[in-house]
C-alpha cells in the first residue's frame, strides 16, 4: 500500500485534476474573447470596404486610439511584451482593462484602414482574462507563469483554429531555443477548449486551399525548399527590424504619444490613395486566399511589409501574425516563378515560415502548416520553417522574448537576455580573444598556465548576489516563530544547497551600506544589525530564477543582482 501511494502518477493526479479544471476555464475565456474579436473585426472590415471614405479619417482614428491608451492604458501599452515579461519575471497581475482596450484599439485600426493582424489582440485578451484566476486561487509565481502560458495557447488556438500549433506556441514563444514542458498539459487543454468554444459560438476560420499535387522529396525539391526557407527567414528579419526601427523613430521624434499614430495614419492614408487599392491594409485575407489560386504581382509582399511596419511602428494596435501570413503567402507565390515547387505549396510554406522566422517559433509554425494545409505538405513545410528560423537571425517581433540558447552552436550569445538587449559576439572574435590570451600566458612562461594550442572551454554561468542586512531573519507570522527564526543568511544557504545550486558563498563584509542606510563597520564582538550581507550563488540562470521564484516570500526585503559571465572551465598545468 505504501508503495502504491508513492507512485508519481498518483501523487501528480490531484495537481493534474486541478489544472484540468483551470485550463478548461482558461480555454472558455480565450474562446469567448477570440469570438468577440473575430466578430468585431469582420464587422469593421466589411463596414470599411463599403465606406472607403473612412480611410481618409485614419489620422483621426490613430489619434483617438493613441489618446485612449495614453489616458487609460499606460500600464498595458507594452501589449504582448508585457505578457512575456510577466511570465519571465512575475510582478503584478495584468490589469483587466487590457482586454477591452486592445479590442477597441484593434477595431479602430481595422475600421479606419490600418494594416495589422489579430493574434496580438487575442493573446492579450486571453491572458488578461486568465490572470483573474490568480486572485481566486492565490497563485504564486510558478503557477501564475503556467496560467499565463495557457492563456497564450488558448488565445492563439482560438483565433486561428489551430489547437496543436497554439499548444506549442505558448511554450515556444517565451525563449529562443528552449521549451519547458511543465506547462504542456495546461496549454494543450486551454488550446483545444478555446478552439472549440469559438466554433460553438458560430465563428469560423478561413479555409485555405491545399496544394493539389505535392511532389516527392527529391534533391532539387529539397534544395528549393531550403532556398525558399532562407528567403522567408531574411524577409521575416527585415519585417521585425523595420517595425522596431520605425517605432523607435516615432518615439524619438514625437514626444506626445497620441500624435504618433495620427501622423503614421496620415502617411498610410496617403499611401493607400497613391497605390489606388485597399489590398494592402486590414487583414488582407482575400489576397492570402488568392495566393493559393492565381499568380499575383511579385511585389505584393514588399507592399504589405511597408504598410504593416508603418502601421504598427506608429503605435496602432493589432497583431503582426496575419500580415506575416500575407507576406509569406504572396512571397511564396512569387518564388514559384523561379523555384521548382508548385505555387500553392510555396504559398503554404511561406504562410507559416515567415511567421515562424519572425516569432522564432519553428515547431509551432510547422504544426500550424500541417493543421491548415494537410499532412502531405508537412515535410516541405517543416524544412521551410526551420530554414526560416535559422536565417531570421537573433531578431523577432517580440522584444521581450528571451535568448534561451543561440541558434548556431558556432556563434555564442549571451543567454537569458531579451531580444531588445541581446548582444551577439561572433565566434571568430571570441576565438581570437582566447588565442591571444593563451599566447600571452605561454610567452610569460609562468608555471600553472595552459599549454600553447590547448583549448579553453567556455561555460556560461550566472552569478546571483543577494544583499540584505546581516541581522535579518526569515519572515515569520507569530511571535514565537519570529523568536526562533533562523538568520536569512543560513536559511538561504541551506535552501540553495538542498536546491542543488552549484556554488554558494557568503562574502565577509568589513564596511559598507545598503541603499538608504548609513555607513556601518564590522565589530568583532557585536556587529551592527544593518551591516550589509552578501550571499552569492553560482549556477545556470534558469535554475537561479527558479530558486528565486520558490523563495520569493523570503526575499521581499532583499536586493537581487544577476551577473552574467563565462567561466574558463579548464586550465591544464605544464
């Protein structure tokens, strides 16, 4: 009987049951939110196309959208990046106002004629509604992180009708090169339920044409798929960097936020008048459908990049993914003129591969391609998505996305940084530095340094330093618990040892002060209770962050500093 109770499946069953219910609720909320979004966008698009004069008022719509966010939505203006930051570093519950504000802002964008998508809106609605459960269930950071990831999956799946892709998207979008499976079950349930709820409410997704003939995989077909994927990735990178660059210019040059979308809207409205068509604004679904059925002008993808980058960069609300579908499908259509693959297949490959390269989600985009275009196209879709992911570089549409690991084993990156702050050091530069260091040591001929030509293995580590007063004890509730509470220094060191942290050191402090304190000196008989204490932990960053999450209650009065570094792991003696 005791052995039966120790079965991990029985131990996990109560938690899985709890998350089944929670994920079901998240899926329902996501499905309702996406249904409201899809219905409102359908109305906005139809009204705009039957009253084209409203495009002339796009500057007014931009100013109104910008003013609403400036007045009521400063805390949620970061949008999807706020969601990713809250998953990486949970701080505050996402304000409920995010859902109605982003829904209104997206509808204004499409009603007046901006070029944007819908996935960003669906993600924000789903996550902000799901975060209401944090208060109900009193979730701590680890559980809240899973809750928000389930919200991302539910929102994505319900707005596009792709539950498997939505499941993987919620796991994969957080960090390049790393997927944590602890949220797999909640994300799957939320995605499936969200998709079904949207369909039950009478909303339907666009059905795209499958390639009538999918060629067998030959050497020429393989090379063509890789070339197409590389082009898709480069275009995805251009779109992401151009959008961020335009956004930076608008923020730098225009200090009053509501004027940014107003001026951007004026430029877009003039551009629509200049080109004489509305095919490059809105979602662009009709043109996407045409890309599978007829030959389109080969410059359509470039026009959509320009219109969408300007719309979103100026501060209009909406997503990037549907415009990326447009860009990819029309680019694939154009590539059919020079590559040995049929146009419908290349359009489907581009549809998901440009999105996968821009969002750095090659697995989710592959699943999406299979769900939308059939299993028979899966090999070509997978090749295109992976190639696009590789060739898009360390850039992306979500600035808060982290670098879990580099895309290339020969080109190291600083892991744990966001895309907005990442710095990339070419492998040759690193090898050159190492070579100079070894050469210098051997020239000096000091005993104990490495032999010439021996490799120094670089091992990425993070140093976590915790600063607090030496007299601080572990927080307790009752008087007697406070009386016998251990010192915070010993408690954290012992907990770090039990957690499996690689190295823990308590640094002796003879003199110093913490922020806002007076200068204090060490006394050998009775140290001052406010003398600074420094506890240093050394390990991989993700492990240190998990340690912080589990001990957040004890660290409320502690200053936390992360130092990213590289260890010279192996010195060989002469």
